[in-house]
C-alpha cells in the first residue's frame, strides 16, 4: 500500500515536471498568437526597446525594458486589419508561399511513392547503391546542394523563377528515404496473396502498398510541407533580381524583414502564416505521430 | 531471408516495373544534384572558370588556410558536438518519463510537438524578446542580483542557438523514442524485475540495447537538422554575426554573394567529404548493432 502510494506521488511529481516543460515548449507559439491581438501602442510600450533606433513618433512610449506579455490589455483585431486589408502585399506573399510549397509537397510525394515502391521491391546491388547515394544526398546540408542547384538553374535559365526552387524540391530524396523504410516492412505475404488473386504490380502499389503506408505518406507530406513553408535559404540564393524578389519571394523570407520593423504586425503576420500548419496539426497529429513512428522503428 | 524470397518470387516483367519506378527520381536526382555536383568537384580543381587551368589541390590548400573558413568550421563543429547528443539524450529522458502512468500524456505530446507548426521567423521574434539585452531573461537575472548578459552578441549566443535547436527538435525525437520504448518486449523486463535487477540496470543493460537502432536513427536525423540551424541564426542575427555564431553556412552564403566559384566549390566538396565520413561511421555503427538504416 505505502509502496503504491509512493509511486503515485512520484508519478504526480513527474507529471508536474513534464507538464511544466511541455508548457515551456508551447510558450513561443502561444505568445506569438496572444501578442497579435495587441494594439500598436501596447506593442511599442512593451517591445519598443527592440525597435529603439527607429526614428518614429512612437519613441515617446518606449521603456528601456522589453517586456514579455501574454494577455493584451485590450484585445483588438487592428493588426489583422492591417495585414489583411491595408497591406495586400502580405496576402500576396502568402500566396507565393502556397504556390511554391504545395507543388513541391505534392510532386515530391508522388515521385517518392513511386520511387520507394521501386526500392522496396526486388532489390539488387545496383539499386542498393543508388539508395545509399540517396541517403548521403539527404544528409547534405542545403549549403552543399545549393551550389549544384544554382549551377543547374543558371544553365537552364531558371534563375529568378519559381522553377529554380520547385524542381530541385520535387526530387529531394528525404521522403524517398522515409517511405522506403516503411514500405520495406510490408510483409511479402500480402503481395503474394494479391498476386494469387491476379493483381498486377500497379495494383499492388496503389491498392496494397499505398493504403498500408497511408499515415506515413501523410506524415512525410506534413514534414516536407513544414520544411518548405519555412524556407529561407533557397529563395535568398536562387531569386535575387530585385523585381523577381518582390514578385516571387515567399512570406517566410519576408517575415524576418518585418521583425525588425513593426513588431505588432510581425506577430499578426506570423499568426496568419501559422494557420495552415495549425490546421494540419488539428487534423493530422495522429497521422503525424503514427507516421514518425512507422519510419523510426528498427528494421 | 526476406530479401531472398522477394527476389525469387518475381517475374521478369515485375522486376522491370519496379526498376522503371525509380527512373523518374533517379533522372531528377542526376540532373539536379549529382551531375552538377560533379561540376562542383571539377570547379574545385581548376584555377578559374575562364582559363580552366588545372591546379590540383591548390584551392584546397588555400581554403584550409582561410581564417574565415577555419572559424566557421570550428563553430559549426562546436555547435553539432554539443547540440546533437543533447537532442538525443533529452528526448530519450522525456520519453522514459512519459512511459510512466501519468495524466494528460497526449496533451503533453501535442505541446512538445508544437514547435513544428510555428513559423521559424515568428519563433525567432519571440526568442529575440526573451534574450534581448533588456529582455525577459536579463530582467529575471537582475531581479536576483546578477549582472545581465548580452545574450545574442556575446559568446553565450551559441548556447541560445543550441537551446532553440533543442526546442525545435525535442518533440519529434521524443515520439521516436516513445514508440521504440513501447516496442521493447515486456517479458524480458518482467524477468529482470523478478530477478531483482535495479531500475538503472534495466535501463542501461536492457532498454538501451533495444533502443540502440532508434538512438542511431535519431542521431542521424539530428545531424541533418543541426546543419539546418543556419536558418534560425540568419533570422536572429543576420549575415555577418559575431565571431562565435559565424557558421559554415554563413561562409558559403557570403562566398555565394561574391560568386567566388572556386572557393565555394572547394568548401562544398570538403563539407560533403566530412559528411560522408561521418555517415559512414554512423552506418557502420548501426550495422554493428545488428540493424541498419537501409533495412
């Protein structure tokens, strides 16, 4: 009895500890959303010191300290009005992000499903060698792969166009790696059973492999989407012409430039930018967890 | 065994189909990554793109003596050596804690995963508020009578970045460990319990052994993301940060802007050689533990 009681108390202590650390993890997200509802006066009163060198009438309010604040004194939607109605450029950049990220995610997944099916059926030495090359390529940081990407874009006259980012993105080997790992664990007996029923390879892929790794496909898709949704390096290097920059750069690059200007606006834009990923989380968290798990277990 | 039976039950046409499946991807990878990488290697061996004089390893000698490159390499190595092991240990520890019978598990899990959904730039903004010279952390320090630290522009900047890295990657790695812990055969642990093995013994001698493939997998994933940290550093402190935060990726980016192909290609080739060695070591280690990344 006492032993049980002791473990229960111990468990509660651990729950409190883990809970506190969990709250630390979600804090920046909550903070971004909460602060987006502040008026610009409140923002400059609290965060004024960060924009101290701006020559602006707001300077009067500035206190020396930067105060972290959770609950706005007076909740307002004025920042959102700014983002959505007064400055159409933000929505325009948001659209730029979508038009870059969605095709990359969709086509990378399509290519990856096909490829990992190829890798998980009928292995031979040559294929294993190619797969090893994929692993190495996947582990290369952007700064290494960007040099080849830049050369290709330059030769094909793709610089300063969306294609310079989309095309290499489609063939990025990350999702091939994860999906191959998952597909290789599908028992061969399923395939044999399907073959006895007269299924051909295409049917095996679309009607057995695909449904069986549905959650892995969704979770890989989410990870790819999140990665490219936050892209910074590729646009900075592949789209540099001033006209192309203003026409094509996604919001992720632009967001950092607002940071140094109007902080209140930056919080609101950040929150708007979070909407797609939050929706994905609400609908797909279980898939995400299941998919991460499927890719991770040994074998 | 599995592989063999797979090979044997195939007919010719099916083998060809599975080969055709990888053709689009292989073609794309060749065009966008491998062939241009060959060109990069070629560039690293010539004096300049105009005269195309073959200079053997001169570019490599130059870059190894380049102070900016050395500094960047040292900083990047320092970051990875600290951040990558921590992003294995902390999630593993949390996963072990969450294995217990505690309330609100799934809410905690969501919280730990939430850094994935927040845009990097917004997070950086919050981070700037917290670690600003007159920001939250310094206010707390001053309240307790300490002297404040200019976090982002002092030698402590790198630790802020490490913290940010851990914040971002812990949730994902934790889930990997949680599922791996769930997969450890219960009967073995029960036998150990009956024979009086301590919790510590159970963890280090039984659980860790079953977890070793996952640990290596997480190690590899963390290594990849540790090289993506440039994004955060760039958003936090820009293109020319203080010395301690000057990473290899800064070096590459700044060389890019000057369009110095030789320097850039040489750095890229060196970088990838080091990566290949590290990966080879990790994969050998994984093979040594009986399972490997390639199944």
